[in-house]
């Protein structure tokens, strides 16, 4: 097995997750809840690493939830509006 295959499988799973709107919204919210909790509360065991992980979780959760809310859009818009 080539080392690229796990990356492709992970990418495929992420794409399937994002294209399923209700699941994307749920997973996005589930990622944001612990991130907000870590950012708002002050724990004795916190460090810069936990703050970075919390920000990463929050940004990823927000992006996935936003995609779940707004849906899929095209990559480009034709300026002429014609088909060819």
C-alpha cells in the first residue's frame, strides 16, 4: 500500500461529511462546543498548546457547520452567463 492512500481516504471521508448537510452541521457544532469551553474557562492545566488546539477545533467546526448551513456552491461563476 502506498503512503498516499490514507490521505486520499481521509480526504474522501471529509468530502462525504461536508456534502451531507445535516451531518456536517452536527459535527461542526460538536467540534465547536469543547473549543468554546476551553477558550472561555480558565483551567490550571491549560497552556499555549491547548489554546492552539481549541482555536483549530473552533475554526474547523465553524467551517464545517457553515458548509452544513449554506450548502454546496460552484467553484466559479461564468461572467457571460452563456453556455458556450
